[in-house]
């Protein structure tokens, strides 16, 4: 058997698209060489936040001053206004226009202090005025503002403030090492607020998240926190995906230093922190964001994307440098451990991925009229961004949220890829949604769980925030519906709830067990949170449900914790190996596969128990985890006992495998371990309740 290709350039199935891959590599290498020649390094290239905006420096006269620079090539005039000036324009605060599109202002040091409110007023140039309806003198929030606040009395108004604390936060902990097989907990600081603390207009805070949520995440067995909605955004219900201020942590949740404390606290607990960073598109608001920043749409393309927001124009060098500088800023200033790049498909294609489906790999390279559809500049930006991230922080994690299936995203640019560490397996939650509506065959289940190219490392998940917002229902709600509010107490028996919880346990286990390189869960879904995120303006989380021993929500939380701790953490070397298919039976709805020394067996039949006989790696197998245990709200028909039940394989003639005989009740999964160290195995087991 020929070895699997290590990258897209070695993949014979992509031979027809090899010119695209070679061009991608050539463009990346050429741009890297240009940057090294002109700027010295990629890090030096990503330095706009160091040269634009306000900075303390020494002028020609040897005086300590503020030097404030703005890149506004289409503006005719720019002024700085502050609360000390009543936000009025003054000639003394007018920027000097340089020939390179830079506007520059020099001020004495005492003019700008910690907490000073600042705004820019611009007068668009004649070229910009032809293409905008913006007033001749318009307000703008500085692009590199580190602290942006919403007006308490006029919510539509936002203003930048100088962040110059007398005693800035000092980090105490080192970054943890990159976790193997990362277990990612996707979270939103604002909606992490506990239900009993929730008020009509209140949201969670960085401090609350640091004190209460991070430890919960760690103790549940997760290794990585993925935070959404951190970059400042005027529309709260956009969940942070319409960013206005790329260099400011959202002030809704606290100060920049309180966010630094959150990251530092996570590091002290051994958790890595990655940001959900929307570099594909931005807020359409003009006063709060980059849209028409200098009166023109310089940073953006003319075509709006599927969300009705402007997309960055990656052909513009200053747009690329702005976003690269943004990556560097979060890595260095806040010690972030990496990024989940949102809407990568929006960046890869000229049509923003909207004009055709991606039913075949051909559609990743050619549109519906057989025209090349790649956004060459978007590809180049992503390659540069990932190179920068891993140069600055070699342990950093870079994840692509990408729906088209473009091959090689997780390979290096030199191999025809774009340099991500992982990509999301976005087809899996779509598959589970279909399964809930109508049962699918076992073959399609196995295919979907393992469907990725050998060189594309993927993160699997049952659902992320996408399945829970914008009017969509979480998987638990699709399964149980209104019965969640009536039959989640132990003793309140209901067929729909019993069947739904059983299926919920199975779908989460098989997704984790067959995952390629990592796993993700959205905040609260581990215990089947019983509310929509869109149900109210200020969503919150009912954490207390996990502490109610009389409710099945706590049992679901226990099931998730058992998977993270009793399986992945206890058998981590085995999860670093690929799953090995062993057995499938369509009529009986049976699926079995190995992963290292672990054997996973699933009975998806809703009514019939199954006796089965199939071949596995020979040895003694010990039952270690059953989805039917009562501690997981199962029926206890197949419980793990102490001492645990053992199974011995029977030799097969002329085959290296051995037969194993097992029994599974309906809608139950069983995990067994092939023993190498019996005592260690026993130590990892939790007694059934």
C-alpha cells in the first residue's frame, strides 16, 4: 500500500490543481522575500500599532512628547478632539498631512493622560466625497485605540479613552505548552454570567470569568479556552463578529488589564487561551469602526458578504499590515496563545464563497462557470498571518473556520498550504442535524466522523455557537423540545427525554472518539443548557443546574467530564493515534472501532439490544465506561462494576485478529481497554452509582 500523501503537492488526486498550489507557494515565498528585503523581518512588517496611533517619544528639541499618526490617504484634514476640548476642533490639534498618506500630530505629554476621552474628526478628500454620503466633518474612533467605551446614557455613541494606568498589570505565569489533542471549550465572557447574578442589562465580566468559569473549565477536563466576542463591537448580539475596534478588548466586560488578568489566570491553571478573530470582515458602522475611516472604503472591497458587512481588501498592503499587526498585538500585549480565524472561506474566494456550493473539490478552485475563483491576496494574507503567529509564538494554535474543504489548509505554505494547525470539521454538526430529523446509515456516520485528507488535521464537534444562535436550536433542544422543562428530574420518566438523552450521549462520544486531532464544545452544551442564546438581549448560563443531583443536567455534565478525564486524559497517547475501523452492521445499527488500546462499540438501535461477534486486536479487554450508567442518567442496564467485567478474544484461523463477543442494550455505547497495565487501568475507573 502506497503511503498517504504528506501535503497537497504530493496528493495525486489534486494533480489537476497543482498549478494553483504551486502559485500559492510561489506568491508566499516571493512576498516573504520582499518583506525581508524591505522591512528586515515579518515581525517588523507587522508593526503598524507601533508607528500609528499615539506614542510617547522625544522630538528634535529633546522634549518628551506625544506623536500621533494616522493613515488616512483619502482624507483632506484630520483633527484630534478630547473631552478637555469639549470634543471641538481646534487649529492646534489639526494633524499635519504628510505625502505618504500619513497625518501626524505632536502634543505635550500632559495633553493626554490615563482615561482621557479621544475622537478624530475628519474631512474627506474630494475623491472620497464622490463615493460617500458621510458628512464633511465626521467623527471617528482611532483605529489603534486600546480602550473603547460605550456611552452609558447614549448607547449608540462610543468613544476611545487613553489606557495609561499608573500600575499596569504584570503577568505572573508562563504560557502553557501546546496541548496534544486539544479539548477546546468555546466560551463567551458576557453570557458566562450565572443566572442568579443576571440582571436585565447585565453581562458577565472578565473578573467573574477569571474567578468562576476558568476553574470550572479546567476541572471539567478541557485544555484550551476559545473566547469569542473579545474584540470590541458595537452590536452585542453580533456575538463579536462585527468588530469595530481591533485593538481594544471589549469594555463591556471590564478593562484591558482585567482581560490580561483573565489570560494570566488561565495560564496559571494550565489552560491555553485562543481568540476568535474576525479578520475576514468588519462592522459596517462608520463612527465606531474602520468603514469609511478616511472617508473612503480603502480597507474593504465593494462587495458585501453574506452577513451584509464589508470584507477586507487583501490586495491593499496597508490592510494586510493592519491585520498582521493585530495578530502580533494580541500575542504580545495579552499573551494570547493563538487564534481561531473566523470565516476563512470569505477570505479565500473572490465571490466570498457565496455564489456556488462546494460539493466537489473542483469548486475550491473553479466557479460554476469554470472560472478560477481563488482570492490570491486573501491566500497570501492567511499564509503570512500563520507564519507570523508561529514565528512569534512557536507553541501557538491556529485554527481555520472554513466551510469549503479547501485542501491543505493545515500544511505549511512551502507545501502548498496556508499554515494553519487545525481546521474545523464543519460537516459534522450539519450531519448530526440531519440525523435528528431522519436516521442515517452507519456507513455515512463513520464516513462523516473520519472524512478528511490525511494531511488535514481537523477539530471535531457536535455543535459550536453557530448551532445555537440566530434562531437556530441547540442539539439538545432539537432532541427534547419542550420536554426539557418537564422531565429532566430523576424519576420523571418520559420516552422522548430518555431516548433523546441516550442519543445525545452517543453523538458526543462517537464525535470525540473518532476525532482526528482535537475536540470542541460550546459553553453549556456539555450539560444540555436549556435556553437559546437568542432568547433575550443579555443571555446567561444556568450553571447551578450542574450542581443539582436530582436533575439530569448534572448527569450530562458528568458524562462530558468522564469523556474528558476518564478517557482522553487517562488514555492520551491512544488519542494521538488514528481510529481503526472494526465492525459495522447496518440493520442492527452497530458501529465499532479501535483507537490505540481503546475499543469503542455503539448500538444506535432505539429498541433492540444486540449480541455481537467481531474481530479486534487480540487480548484481554476490560469495560471502563458505559453511556448507560445511572450517573449519566442512563438506565443502568449496562453498568461498569468493580472489579470490572473482562472479555477475552478467541483466536481466528489464519488471521492476526481475535473475535470478541459483546452485548449492548439499545442506544448504548461501551468503551473497553486492552490491558497493558491492569492496576493503572483500575485506578482510572470511577465506581458506578
